[in-house]
């Protein structure tokens, strides 16, 4: 899975914001605010990756167990998929 092209994430005054660019402006209306772990996952999804790779990275980055990492990842992936910004 991977984030669609023409989307970027920026830290604006301490807030992580997903911003559409180019052709994505017509598909993705507005911006999306995410927390720090969402930004971490988004950055990993800028290149094609798997859930396992992301979970392993989350376990190294945060003091959480595998079940919590998988749950948080699945919830975030659903948000991205529902917004139409995630490629399978």
C-alpha cells in the first residue's frame, strides 16, 4: 500500500497537516490534520510498504506492544482509505 501521488505532509505551527497538490486538489477537498504517530505512518506510506514493515517501525519508534501498533495502524489506514488517499 502507498499514499497516492500529489499529497504531502507538513508540520505547520506544531500541527501535522496532509495537503493535496496538483490534480489531487480536485479529488481531496481541503486538508487533513493528523497526530504525530499519523505523520510517522504517513511518511512510511509515501513509498510502497506493508503493514508488517510499518508495525515493526512503530514498535521501534514508540513504547507500545504489537497489538496496539496493529490496532492504531488499521484505524489510520481506514481513515486514509475512506478519504481516498491510499492506494492498495
